[in-house]
C-alpha cells in the first residue's frame, strides 16, 4: 500500500503547471525518481514515529533540501523559492498525501467510518506543519479535505502539454513529468518487476480527472484489470495479521529515524562536500 501512496500523490501534485515547471528545471523526477520515492516514504514514517526533538531535526533537513530546489530562470522576484517554500503549495502536498493514503487504504483493506476519517485528517496536519504549511489552513474534516482536493483538480490544464515526436529529445513539458514518476532508473529489481502493476493500480486510484490531465486512455478492459488486481490484493492483505503489518511498519520507521540521526551528525560543510563528490562521480 505504501508503494502506491507516493506515485498517486505525486501525479496529483505534478498536474499543477507551476510545480511541473519547477521539476522540469530541477530534473528531480527524471534522474532520481527512485530516490524521491524512497525518501518521501521515509519522511512519512519518521513524522509518524519521531518525538519533538527528532521532528525539529527532520524540519531542518527538509528545509535544507528545499532550499536547493531551482525555480524557472525567468521567475519574478516574488516567485523565488516557490513552490518549495510556499505554504499554499505545501498544503496541497500534504492534502494529496492524505487523500492518497485514505483512498488506498479503503480500496485495499477496508472502509473507514466517517468519524474516524475526521480524526485521521486532523492528525495528518502534523505532516504538513513539518513542511512550511500553516496549520490554520489545514482542513478541519474529511469533507473539507475532499473539497480542497476538488478545487485543486479544477485548476488542472486538461490535457497537460507534452513533447511531440518532432521536438528535440531533451525537451520536457509539464505533461511529461508525471510519467517520470514511474521511471525504473536505479530502482531495485523487485520494484522494476512490479512497475507495470504499480502503474495500473496508480492510474486506477487517481481517478478520471487526473487521467484526463495526463491524457491516459482508460477503457473497460483496463478497468476490469484494475478491479481484478484490487480484489487480489485485498485477499492477500486479509491473510496477513494486522499485528504483523504494524510490526513491519515500526521496523521501517525505526530504520528511517536511525538514518536521519546518522545524517544529522555530519556537519553542513561535510554534507555539501559529499554531495559535490557524488555529483562529480555520478
């Protein structure tokens, strides 16, 4: 389930043209899709498990990474360091993560009662406030979250522009970035084997508006395949005891927190030196 959370949220975020343009300039998805994938999931696990001191370290690290993200060269002074440090965009990031998590869980595990959904949405504000989101902007209920998502999807250009066959091979447009989410470059072998299944499930979960933005055709045959995969995954999930699933999640969060702690012991200059050496050798 966590494998699907990142691509679903990423596709929703990247359908925003301003976000897509920033990612085009940074090349983050085309060159480091697997890195972005794994680090986002580590971040989610750490937010769920860290105490206040560890959260402070996590916020510093997130800010350091966001400060390095480039913006379009022609950006005006009032758009500098956006969308990474824009509270409205970070609200959208947190909202897409939250709605993806809820949709995937309800699709593959079981429905969630309305009162529990409201509690989960309220608790998820912790994720956004470790970014640059203002807590006062966070939806107060599940219904308000769905309204926020609907308003965001209404801003999508349909379809997003994509590069054509006559464009130079290095041309990347807003509609191309979303497909870089599924790039298998540097993924582990098991992830490469799963990618066709991940793509099918992801496009099925995100819904018709997101599919229309990216120009993805979705016929009855794909819908039938999607429903068969969902039924198969629900059966497999039902056979795994909940206690075992929670044990696995706790172990993943512990390893992520240990990696963050080890990284925080390095000085900033040493971090930058390692990054420069890695870029030269890569």
